[in-house]
């Protein structure tokens, strides 16, 4: 049976074009057919999770039923009660499948878990967020069908961007007017084509052509200080370029496709390489993930710490929370020393960055701020980030331990 | 109690700046507020004005200038 | 709305039309030139893309490269390998190696289809592997791997209504690869049935051919594997500066001896450790080839396709028939009588049709360091082949006179037992 990686080859895009055409004509004439949208969603989900990958498909179905039961159950419960422990239990239960998937390879010699499927980590974000907003009372009108559409929205199912329930629902329930929708089509088509450039030309060059050569060179140049060598430096930049173009390219496809369907899925990247500091970097890199962490982990933890006056100084609160936040992100990528180190690295970088910004604010007169310092800041940030990606890449693991 | 004056007082304590002269400037873009500052703002609103804002109600684009914050506070009071 | 939609999709549609136009147009876009370095790399790359394509081969064969048709033996690159010797001693010719593991006569017949002008009235070398001539002939999956729609559509654009092309069409239709394009498949059915193609079919095949030719021109030279060229250069350094047969022969013996210490078959240690040691330990290989026969096989008719093609193009071909490592042959129980009969049958097919340039090494299986492994020549074997290849390609040769017979396409010939050979010869005179 036919089966595809999402956005993996020309045939996928051709099928996408054909499937979206009736939907687009519909929206242009002010109509949205829920039935048709559901049918093409199912069609593309079967393409992604069917055939030889059917075990993943089964895992996805069970997972979705499980999350529906949790979110629905909690929404019903929340109408009457609001107990803290019940809320925490629900959140823990909803991330339990993800935890099992992430921990299994670490404890079972790299074996992947049976309940895993492509996109499980991204779906968990959407489910947890739904539960948290239900608790806050900001999400009052939970609908099972909308939740299903939100979770299974095929353009973003495998790797995001991570949308928000209320934002998605507003788009999904309405039909953009013709003028606005034409603008969305225009953007969507442009995004998809920039995506082609990123993913199939640039990421292919860096990731498929250059990177394996650099990796072999790096492995052959072991023996120096910490097994480091110039090829490792080359690999660091090459890996960073590949990571960016591959993921930004994929995100452009996902956002572009959503736009064509009349849904304004949020953007995932906004020129991250021009960030003057690491804090700004996280406002530009994998935006929907970092904002999710900001809104549902960082801000909530800070709120809780401050409310209960755990730390005397606000700066201590911020610093501790940065570290926790980024460590959680590291664990989310996978339970390996290099992902966790990567998280810790960014946590510490954020702490230092904040301290520097405070210092700079205090000594505004004596610290120069001009074009040169701006360029230097961007250069420094980009290189720090590339270094963190070298940790993230796992090459050091291969250099040192294999 | 005057909500506007209280909010301005909270903001000036938080940011170390008097923001009353630039009521429509984006506080996040200028670096005066960040996530940490937002949480502090929400906590202060709660203690000083008794306004309860859940974190998930805090949508950045609705809270990014002094005027918008005052409007939000007034609507929630 | 229409105007805005046109503004959005206009460039996209235009781009699609332009790409399509470039692909189907018969014009070549200045990619004709091919650098000498790239040709050197391609000639020994053994890359399946080169084999399936056209552009690189066409350019190199026009620049003094000679096609060496064969299969896995070409990858056994040691100092006496034809490519190494030709480079080191600045021969007038350079081998362009065509074939890899799994390529047999049928694949080679299609490979010839789009280098016809480079074969016409020229010379070529053809390495026959006895192992091709097994009961089932060419393996369907291996054929599929090297199958090229470009070559098939090129062939369909110049096929003739005769036994050779009808047989080729029928044979191709037995391969799953023929189904990869619906229109090509129907065209093949018509050719096999002796019918002519319709105007529409010719148009489709022509467009498809143009498209694949353009693709091949744009992409086949990209990312050529360079490992084999590096190996050739490396091996060339081990050779003495001046050619002397006796010096090379003793060098071949020395290298062979040094590299075959760890087993009783005189097989190179590397090959033995990687491919055989484990299997031999299990003891499954003793006498496992006892009942194997190379005498009855559809491969004989596939091979006839190649001969027919050479005759049509008046190509002067040197055929090589290699031996089998005798120690290995004895251990696995492969019948020496059968191998002698194979030699007779294949030589009859060649000589009765006027192919007299044959390097028959089938009795050299016990010469020390002649074979690098079980069935592939190395060291002294390559050197012995060079003794014939070099004069054949460097000196002027008499024009061959071919006398092709369609009887070799018959089932009778494919399945003919060795004892009936002389009787067959009489009856089919």
C-alpha cells in the first residue's frame, strides 16, 4: 500500500493539491464542508500511518481515544469541582504515554516503545494545554469533535507547529472572507515554495551531501584534545544549517497547507539567526514550542513560586525556573545525556543573558551600544546556538563513546 | 481606588521606568517587560486590585502597552 | 478574484510549463561537454546511475574510452586490473567499466541501446560469467535494479521487426520492471506480437525519451562515487614505472601470496574473512554446487541479443571466459565436466557466428594467484587478460565477418544438452 512521510515527495504534494482544490473553491465561495475536511484528513492520516506502518496507526487511534477520555472527562468534572490533586493527576496521565515513549529507549537499549508513533510528542502538548486551560476556566466550551479536529489536523500532526485549542477553534468555526482568504492563499503558496527551497535544496545539500562526509572526517580525526578537530567545527555549522533548513522547511509546508485550508496555524521560525541574544533567539526559533514552554511551564512555575514566596528574590525565581524549563525541554527531546545537556546549556545561557541585561540596564552610560556591538552580539549568539546544536546532534556521543 | 493610577504605579515599580509618557509603546518590544515581569504584574494586580487573572488568560498581544493593560484591568475589575 | 488568483498561481503554472518544456524538448542545453576528470571518475565508478544513463557514457566513449561489458569482476581492483594497467602504462585506450553485481546479458543489451553510435565499427570487451547461465537466467530483482526506462524508450524508438527485437520485447515483458510505465508496457506487448506502434505511441515514447534524456543530462554527473578512482590511483603506485611482463608476473605472484595467507583456497584474506569464513564453519558449503549446471538457461538467448547487437553495429568484440578457482570448485563439488561442456557450448555460439576473438581462460583455475576469490580473476588472472586485451585494443584488427543465426533464440538451443551439440550443428546447418 501507498505510504508517505508527510511532505516527503512530489507525489504527496500532487495529492495534496488535488485534495485541497475543492476545499479551496468552497472557502472562496464562503462555504466550509466539515465532512470533506474530515475525509481528506482521514485520507492523509491513512497515507501517513497506514500500510507497513499500521502499528503506528493503531497506537495513534488508542492514544487519541485515551486523550479524548481524559480531556472530556476533565472538562465535565471541572464544571462542578476544581481540586488541585485531580488536575495534577489528569496532567500526569495525559503525558504518561509520551513519558513511556521517551524513557523506553533509555532503559531498553535503544528499543523504541510499541505505543509510539510519529507526532506523539506534539500531540501531547495540545492535550496538556487543553487540560490546563480547562482548569483555568478560560476554555469553557469543550467540544469532542473540535478537539478531535484540533488533535488530528493533518498538516501539523507529525511535528507541529503547536497550535492552541481556542485559536484553532476560532478559525475552524468560521470561514475567512474572500479577500482575506485570497491573501492567505498567496502566503500559503509562497510558504510552500520557500519550503521547497529550504527542505529539498538547502537541507538536502547540508544534511545529505555534506554532513556524512564531515562526520566521517570527524570520526577519523579523533585522538586530539577531547577528540575535537576542525571537521567537528565544520560539522557543527553544517548540522545547524541542516537542522534549521529541514525544520523550517517542514514548518513552512505545514503552515502553508494550513493557510490553504483557511486555518492560520502560527509560524514556527522568524529569522532566528539575527537574534542579538539567547532570549530573543527563543522568540524566533521553534516559536510555538518555546512559547508553549513559556506559557505552560515557565510562567506557571514562576507564578506558583512567587505566590508561595519560595524564593526571596524575583531574580532567583526567574533563574531557577529557566533551568527547570529548559531541562524539561531537554528531557522532552529524549532521555540521553546530550539532549539533557543541551537543555541545561540553554537554561544556563538564559540565566547569564538575564544577568547581563540587568547589568547593562544599570550601567547604560558606560556600555557602548552601536552597530559593531550589535553585529558582535548576533555573531556571538549564533555561535553559541551552533555550539548547543553540536551537543544536540549527538556527534560528541559518537566521538567519545563509540 | 483609581485603577489607572494603580496600574501605572505597578508598571513603574516593575520596569523601573515611568511609562505614563508613552502609553501606547510596546513594553515587550522595548524590553521593559518579559515573562517574569508579566507574572509579577498579574500577581500585583491580584494583591493591589483584587483582580484574578489566570495565566492562560494572559495573551501577550492583549497586554503589551500601558493603555491595553489598563483597559484589561478595568474590564476584569 | 480571477485576477488575484492568476497573480498567485500564474507564476506557478508558468514555472511548471517551463520545466515541462525543458524536459520534453529534444534540444541539449550546453551540457554536452564533460570534463576529463569526470570521465575518469565515471569510467571506474561502477555506479548504477551511469549504467542506466546515457550522457556520461556517450561523452566518455567518444573520448577514447572502450566499453568493458561484464559484471562483478570489475570491482576487484588490484594492481593488475585493466583500468590500473591502462592508466599506469599510458595505453591508447582506457576501459569504461560497465556492469556490477547482478548485471547479465539482458541488462547489457539494453545498456547498448543508447550508445549505438559509440559502438558502431568500434571495439569492445565482453566478460562472460559462467554463473549467469543458471536455470532461471537473469534474476528479476537484479534486472529491475539496473533497468532503465531511458534505454527501453530509446530502443523502442529504433527497433526493427525481426527476431531479435521480438525476443527482447518478450523477454522484457517477463520482468516486473517492464510494468513501471504503463505506456511502455503496452508498446512492448505490441512489439512482442509483431505489430507496429501507433502514431500516438511513438509520440509518447519520443517525449518520454526526451524527458529522461534531459534528466540524465542534468543529473547523472552529480555526486559520482569517487572511491574506485582513488583505489585505481592507489593500486597504480604499486606498479613498476616501466612495463615488463616478467616483472609484473612475479609482482602479481608476490602480492597474491601476501594477501592469501589464511585459507586453503588461495582466496584473498579480506574476501575470505568477510564472505566465507562464517559460512564455511557451518559446513554448509561442502559439495553445495554438486548439481549445479550452466548448460540449460534462457541466458543463452539473452546473450545472443548482445551478439546480434554487436553484429548489427559491426563492433569488434573480445570475449573473456574466466575459470573458476579450482580448489573452491573441488570443495563445493562443481562438476569439471559440466564446466568443460559449458565452454564448448558458449564457444560454439560465438565461433559459429564469426566471433573469434576469445580469451578462453577456463583451464586456468589451478594457476596460483590467478583468482582473487572463488570466481573472480585477480593478480595473475588480470595480467593474463591484459596480455590479450592490450594488443586487441592497441593494434589494428581485421574486420570481423559475422554470420548471425536466429536459431540461438530457440528454446531448443537454450535447453540443448552438451552431447547433442554436434548433432545440432549438423541439423541446423
